[in-house]
């Protein structure tokens, strides 16, 4: 809708976005395979070469011993692991429910709606200049990048769960502000476009440090080792399917019920996300993989698994 009206200079600017992808492609050719994957799937000697570039000889020996133990465990479990076990085994099912739910709510609270359609949203708010709309959307993107850097610092200081909850609280408020701004605009109030821009800025400021990195971080920590790759891949698939649904439906929903009610719906989803995180997602800050695994066993089968103190430890982190 907007691109048909964008001047040639702006189209070139959009095309320049391909340059980082090209650079990343060639840099990826220089990236070695994971030493863990090499050791377990291909060649131990190649794994040792990669590890020797990272660790000193003493630490290298420790890492090789750990890989050897992990390889033996994988051989013993290999025939017992399947995709259906993710849903059959109660503690794995609970962990996947929390991880996949986080990934789905990351998208259904509207982040890629804001990123994809920020120029359109700005124009809906009354800023008809294409150049101004694209400039304001660029500011939104820069805030997203800056907020992610802040999140990297906060995630180990505040904890994953606390950061997600505070992020969602701010997201709810900013989505309500966006809804109110469009309601006022549709009611004939003048000069309310800047309220929508403020709502967009606040949304990014709250979302980027919390609900941006937290789902990915939590999904890397909550699964037992033998299911980590499978469950992480499945939850990432949930993320992108949710992304597709939101991206394809936003403008249609906005046309059907109005932009004001669309953002109010997203605010309602953010409230549901807040409740979901509060109820189903444990705090994993400061816990080992084994300790997190015991938390899921306790939630599945009761405190007889000896992990009651771990739940308290995670809540206090």
C-alpha cells in the first residue's frame, strides 16, 4: 500500500537491506561446526581441532571428558526419544507448553505488527507524508535494537520471569495508549497522531528488553539435554507460525473492527500473556539444567522429587 508511493531513493534504501544478509552469508562460510555436533555425529578429531582454538590444554581435556560422557548418554537414550515423547512425558510436556507459549505470545502481543506495519500505523495516525512515516518507523527500529542491548544486561540481573512480567505490563499500557489514540482520531479529535507515535515508542521500549529476548533465552534453558534440540526447534516453529498469522491478519482485522479495537485486542492478549508467564513459566536464573529439569518433575509429579527448594530458589532469584 505504501511502497507504490515510495520515491525511488527510498526503494534503493530498502534494497540496501540485502547487503547485511550477503555479508552474513559469506561470514557464515567461515564459521566452524559446533564441536559438540562434530564429536557426536562426525569426527572427534575435527571437534578437538575446534575446541583447541577455544580452550587451553587443561580445560580442553575436561571438555572432551564431558563430551565423551554426553555421547555415551545419547547412545543409551537414542532409541527411546521421539517427537511424541514431548507430549507423552508429563514433565517434558509442561516444559514445552511453557516454552512454546512464550514464543506464541511474543508474536501475538503484536511485535511484528509494529515492526512490519509501523509506517502504515503512522499514516493511519494522520501523518500522510511517506518520508515522515518511514523516518518514524526507522526510529522505532533503532529503539528495538537499543532495547535488545538493554535486555542483554537485564536478563541476568533481573531474571527471566521478572523481566518478562515487567515487559508485558508496559506492553499492555502502551497498547491501550495506541488504542486510545486511534479512538480519539476516529472521533474527530485533531493533533492526536503524536499520541500514537508515543504509544509505538513506549511499546518498543517495554517489549525489546523483555519479551524480545526472554522467550529465546528460556527455551534454551528449560528442556532436558536429550530433548533440547527437538523442543527448541518445535517452539521456534510455533514462533514463526504465530508470526505468519499476526502479519497476515493485522490489516484485515483493522479494516473489520477498526485500528482502535485491533490494538485493544492485542492489549487483551498481552494480559493473557502476563497471566501465562506468572502461572506457567518458572524462574531459571542461577539454576543448572539439572535443577530446572527437577523443577518440571516436581510440577508434574509433586514435591517428592526433592525440588521444592529449587522452586523457591528460582522465585527468589
